[in-house]
């Protein structure tokens, strides 16, 4: 299943704290999650990526219909391998 979160205008500090529980409650292995981050500052995006990484949801940058987005491929817990660290955000997005 594909889950899309349009975070335009959302307080990313709040979402960074809420996202791990939201994903645990909704996403299942094999799902893909897109978080659209148009117009968000790089520092807030970086904190969101770090929080997701710490919670076992490594994200990668992509562009969806020319909008910056974080993409998470949800895998079974036993197979989750955390990368060395989250990618870096920039003003330009991915």
C-alpha cells in the first residue's frame, strides 16, 4: 500500500515526534510511505529524517511531481537494516 502524507504547512517539529508512532500504527511490511515536504526548511527536514532513522524507518530523498519528498520502504522488523546515517537535507531538497 502507498501512504502519502502532504506535510505542507505542518509543524515538522511536532510531526517528527508523532511520525514514528503514526507509521507503526498504519504502515506494514511492503508498504511505501511518501512524505511531501515542499517549502520546508532544511534543518527541520534533517531532524525529521534523523527521528525516522532512529525509529527504524530509514528515509531517502526523492522528487514526486517536482515536489521534494522523503520516501520510506517499510520492511519486516527482523530485516530492517539501518544505514550508517540519514542523508543530508538541503535548501534545494533531494
